[in-house]
């Protein structure tokens, strides 16, 4: 099994990733959510085992309970279902920097063995081969969230021995460098890929393979990693997604597709209301 | 504070070489104003925005800007801004100098600008490659009370900030409802504030703590229904997610992009005509 969306029996690799990420979330946790797989995972968790999960999107929507998955971080669905809507400076200072976020979700184009992330450039900064979107909220989420969950597909191009650019800090050079720098958050505590889960070694901070999905071998995971991947002694094989989880996730996606296919219509002459 | 046609407002207040912040966070992005900037062939702008959106892809691709200050440059939930990438990777249609921040930094920089401070302070623990790339543009300082090392972010004070909002009343007070991003901070940091709104009303009927920009802070207002499309205006219309997906294909190719801009933006007299061409006008 290689990276990408691939049917493996009755579910896809994306679904297995999303369900695995959702399982990491405990009920009542305050999550700073990104768009895409993190948003799907958080909303799956909220609709299954963690109904009191608090979702904060960087658009300032606090306590959002979307019925359909947003395409962008600021879709109206998030504001309409939120407990409150605050400004962006407020969400980053009063909520994140003040230490009110339990879990931050991040993705990246590249990750290294210490969980440092690149979302800025491939190639050099001044003359990039590929210009990526950039920092967004990630560097502060990586610094301040009590823990960080990373979701990304595993391949030698993305799991690299050396980042082209360090955008967001994981365990830096390892062996306690993050702690010595004084970061309030504990850093990446799980990296959920399309093959399994990596977790940091408690002392060195080096990511180690701790779980595999059904039908995936250690060799598959090693082949998709650009550094010599350490494997935990108690490596486990995760069970496939439960039918209930898959049903909730697929309903969420179906509602989302239907909503995004609805054409937008704008009235150019407002009705006389006043 | 007179209501102006948008073409007049842009001609008067957005001059070649100006620093211009178009804000709004996914919501209320001032597309109509950006299109008018393109129609009037502004050059040498320093564009400022946390999340350069499709309108920035269009302004950059049409050669309006030679500098961009930003924190995240992508098509949300879709992928790249291809015109932005082409400008940075291959200097097309011209070189684009960039000043890059994080979201939190730009939010803080607007707040400092809006507060009359030279810089904002943020917590900082270790240098990233972005800190190293920026060199002397960013400095750390020591807190005189706690001794902690803090990041000093220089204030952002645009020559002009442009916002889209829901309503203006007869006096020129403007109300913004829903997701706000850093729009208020960007408005108060700027020397001039140009606003487009969905509609003019006698009274705003806004709660006391609502986000209202008082009329004497607003330099010019234009009524432009649908002025945020394909972004959205809460209470008026939804985000046109299908357009954001389509843009990925339109903007990939230089020729197709130029043709689309010619057929839609440049050959439309105003925003209403553009919306009619896009078949979203009801």
C-alpha cells in the first residue's frame, strides 16, 4: 500500500487516517482546527465519542458545530453555528497565546524526524522551486497548543531527512532542545499518516513508528520515510474503522458535496426594507 | 462623507505606488474594489493582506503590484494561488518582492498600527527559518519586568485600507457582521479607509457592541451589491465555493488567465455587469 487515496477493502486510506485522527481526541478538549482532514477528523469525533469537543477555527469562530464541512477556514457555516465569533488578533492572543488551546492540528509539505514542519518553500527561500502557501497560523499553534497532532501522507518526498525550510517548530534538533527553548506546548505528540501513526520518543523527541493500519507492513512505512525509521517495540496494528464511524463520516462528506454544489445567487437590487 | 461611485473612490484614493490593505477573512473580501484597481491599471502597489485570495492572484497576475506583505498565500481548501506562485517562482509578469509573516504577527502588526505604536510584542521561543530569512526586519527585545525574550513586530500602517461591509447608514456609519478577521485593526491602522457595502439603510439597527466604523473614520463609501463575490457577505449571499474550485483551472495557465480577465473584468464596466456575466446575478 502506498500513499494516496486507495481503497483497501471497504474503506479508503483517507477514511482510515481521518478515523485514526478522530480517535486521538478526548471529549471536552479545545481544538484549534485546520481545513481538510483535520476538520473532518474533529467533526467526526464531535459526532461520535467526543460531543463536547470545542472547535476553534482561526477565522475566530469559537465553538463551531458545522453541519457540513467548510471548504475554507471562514465559511459562513462556521460562524452560524459558533458560540461566538471573535477577531483574528483575539483568537491568536486571548485564546492561543494565553494557553487556552489543548490540541492543535497541523499538516505540512515536509516533516523531519523531530516533527519540525515546512509549509513555506521547496528549494531555496529566495529562488524557490515550489512556493507553498506559507506560515498561516501554524508557527504559533506549534508553539502554544498543549499538544500538536500532525496529519499528512507519508512518502520519501514529504518525510525528509532535512527540511528545505523550518516553518513551525517540533522538537528542533531533539534531545530536549524544545524544552530548553521554553515552549509552553509539548510539541507534536502524534503524526497520523496514510500508513500508520508515529509518536515521539520521550527523551530524544525522534518520531518512531508506533502503529500500522491493517495490511500495511513495517517495510511499507520504512520505504515511505526519508530517514532510517525507528520502530517501537510494542508496535500495534490498529483495527479498521468501525461501521458507525464510516457511516457518520460518509454522511458528513455527502452533505458537504451537496452544499458546495448549490449555485450562489446574488440580488443586485435590495428589497426596500426601511 | 459622500457616497461615491466605486470607480471614483478608487481613482481618488488608491494611487500608483500606494500600500494597500484589502482585508476581510474569507468573508467580506473586497473583490469589486480589487477589480476596479485592475480596470484602472494601477501599478507599483504594495499589497498587504494576511491571506492573499483570488483577488490578489488577479491583481498580481495583471501586474498591479511589485510588493506583497502576507502570511498565507493559497486558495483555501483548494491549493495554490497560481498567479502568486508564477510571480515568486518565475517573476511573471514582473518580480514581486515579499515580506512574510505569520497570521498572529500580522494581526499584532495591524493592532500596533491601529494603536499608534511602533511595534507589537509577541511570545517567542526559537528562531524559525522565516525569522532567519527576515533578518533585521524582525528583532527580539527583553521585557523590562520579567526579563523574557519577546518578538517585536513592526507596525503596519497602510496608506489605504479597503473593506467590504454589509451596510452604511445615511450618515456614513458602516456595520460589519460575522467573521471579521483583522478588518477592524487594518481599518484603524490605515491613513485612509475606503469601504464598499451591500446596501444603504436609514438606520443600522446594530447592537451597542457591534462592529461599527464611525462615519468620520470612513474616507469614502460606495454601494456595491455583491461586492464580495466570490467571497461572501453574511446575511446577503453565501461563499461561491464552486468559483474557488474553478479558479484553480483558470489561473494555472497564463494565457487562459489573461483571456478570463479580459472577458470578465476588463470588458465589464462595473461589478454588476461582471456578476451578470458570471451568471450569479439573480
